[in-house]
């Protein structure tokens, strides 16, 4: 089973929930798809062992063959290749390696080269196998790294995917083809605004979903009204607790330190997996 844990915005406790589920799961693959700012590995300590350096293709032009006809620039929907006077320029950071320019070039003057965008590592502790994607600093293309990360991580049992925050392409890439998405939110006006966008996006993807409310407290009723109106099930509420925050600041997950929360996360996992992954 593939279970995504996502949130409309950063800082809602998405990683806390993903880790809590992974800790109680026993044998599990946790995939940190938040490749621009991965942090699940901090809980396990270290960065893990290298699994693969991830590369993507980029276009390269053979100037000896090029007649500067401009067909490639006209065909590139990403604006990644330009013909300027007697020179063809490829903007590597914008090139998606789609290969279209090579197909339309009448002189067969374009070939592919591989360019590194990041790496995937693996850590293991007590049956928890953590695959992490690290996007290289300055690289703008997170989605191809997430695609590769999902391919490398085995999904022959329970797989939990810790999504990037938001609703952009990397999030869609993480959540698509999962069996369920758990949305983590917090009861604030900003939290509600971002939750509504996340709900709209997940409905478009057709992935079943439910909600965990983190830092739950009284005084903001609009979120509950919205969830009830939309018929979105709330599977857990985690209180705004100083004890939990203190444990986390010491690098301890409250599921490990507080038996009642281990029990609650076990029940949540059972509910999500139907009692077995
Ligand atoms: S399509 Fe080929 S020949 Fe034409 S400008 Fe581009 S690389 Fe050169
Ligand atoms: S490979 Fe695709 S994205 Fe890159 S320059 Fe060619 S057409 Fe544009």
C-alpha cells in the first residue's frame, strides 16, 4: 500500500505524522519526497548511504552540423533553447530533457547529455527503511528527482511518502498513484486556506484522502465547519502540547516517548491500511 502524507503549507507537522506512522509500522519503507528540504533523515541521524546519483538528460548542439534554422527554439515549449545570431544556446536549468528539439532538428545536430540534479540515499533502523531525495542546491527541477526516488524505493509492503508542502508539480508527482493521502493541517486561517487548495488538488487526482489536525486548540471553528461541509473525515487530532514540542526539540518523536501516542498512531495506521499493509 502507498500512503502519502501531505499538507497545503509547510510547518504543519506533516513529517511528524509521517514519522509517527513509520515508527509504529514496524517493517516499512518511508520515502522523503520533500527533496528541497528533506528532514526525516535527521530523526534517524546522518544522511544515509548513497543509492544513486540522479541525472536528467539535457540537450546539446553540435555546432558543426547546425544551420541555425531556429526549428528547435520554435518547438521547445519550455523556452530552454534559443538561436541567437549564429549560436544556439541551451539554458540547462530550463531544459526538461524532453527530446523534442532533437526530433525536429533537420540536421540531426542535437544529442542528449546527462546532468546531475541530486541523489537518493538509504538509511535503516528497526525495520524502517528511509529513502531520501536530496536536490542539489540551485537545481530548479524537483519533480524528476521525485519520480526517480519513487522508482528506487520498493513498494512491496507498506510505503509512506512524505510529500513536499503545497500544491505544485512536485506534490502532484508524490501523491499520484498512491492509495490514500493523509492531509495534515492546523486550525488557523492560513491553515484553512491552504487546506482548501490541497483538497481541490487531491480531488482532481482522484486519490482518497482524510485529515489529521495538528496543534489542535479551541477558538477557531471555521476549519471544522469546512471539513464537515465537505464531508472530509478527521482521523486524528494532535493537541498543541508543550510536552510534544519539547520532545521534538530534543530529537525525540513523541510516539517513541509516550506510549499512549504509540497506541493512537497504531490505531490510525490500522484505520488507513485496513489492519494490514
Ligand atoms: S533545429 Fe538543429 S539545425 Fe536548426 S537551429 Fe536547432 S540545432 Fe541548429
Ligand atoms: S530537450 Fe526539450 S526542454 Fe530541452 S531544449 Fe530540447 S525541447 Fe527544450
